[in-house]
């Protein structure tokens, strides 16, 4: 499973950022993940310029 972090901004936007690739995505030339993924951690940050 690929693992992501979920970043929540003060303006209610959010973004998923990749933390680590799964075994299949690491070995794929385009790092494509066709399986399940999980959210490893969640952050709350003040709003940057939207």
C-alpha cells in the first residue's frame, strides 16, 4: 500500500502528499500504484496563499 499524509489548511482546502511507495509502485518505471492506499498522518496548517 502506498502511504500518504493529509494536510488540512485553515481555509478548508486539503492536500494529499505521498510519504512512501508500495512495493509495486517502487518497481514500476512510472511509480504507478494500482492498489489500496492509506493515510499515514494528518496535519493542520495555517492557510498559505490560496
